[in-house]
């Protein structure tokens, strides 16, 4: 099911926000059904989410792949959002995390494989993902979208209860990831 935030990004034709949602869906659903649903909805609304001529490119790493390789590519996909790169990333996720974990997250796949240790890179990737969501939440609540988000321009943000609650939830999740990293 597509979230209200995703529907809003589709209505606004906000390609960057859609790309971030697609990337984040890979962390939460290794079956890629959420990814496919968002991609299909965007396409049905005339939105082409893909870069066709990437100036960055990417280097394919030889197998065997590790979770650190997956985390690196999840971060790198934002700068090179091509179909080829995404197919490569999905192949890595299927290989490293397994493709039989329908509707499970990458972290869940560790537990399913009876691995108690979650690499630091997983928490680091989650922090980056949550910071991205938090920034998007604040940016999407600006009163004047033409003005850049700035610490000196707090009056340009609609500080409503729902937005504050969403930012607080993301901050709490970030704090939990940081606690896990500090324990190491």
C-alpha cells in the first residue's frame, strides 16, 4: 500500500523524494514489492524516476558480496539512480539477504539466518536514511518552497503537531541506532 507521503510526492511530481522513498523501501522490504508498487504508481502518473545519462556511473564489485557492500550501494544509488544500478543493487540484496524473506527488512534477514551480530554499517545506513527522511519531512512543511531550508529561517516551516511528531519519531530511532553504535 502506498503511503500518503508517497501519494503527495507523486501529485507534486517530486522525483527526488520519490527516489529517496524507493531507496528506503529496499531497506524495509527485501521482496521489493513496495518498490515495485511505488515505481508503478509513479509511472502511471507520467513520472520517469530514472536517470538515463548518469555522470557518476558505478563500479560492479565482484562476488562474494557482504552487507557492507549492500550498504555502500544503497547510499550510492542516490547519486546514480539508473535502472542498471538499481538492478545491480537488488541482485546484491537478494544474494546477501536472501530473496525468500517476503515483507522482511534487511535487519530481519540477519535474525532469520540466526546471526545475532548486526554490523555497524547497518546502523550507520539507517541513521543516514532517517536523517534523509527527517530533512524531507521538514522541507515538505515549508511555507515558501522557493526559499532554501536554513537554520536562520525557522519561520518558513509549518511547525504543526503531525510534523513535529514525525521528526521526533525519526530522532528517537536515530538515538537508538547511536546507542547501538556506542556499545561497540
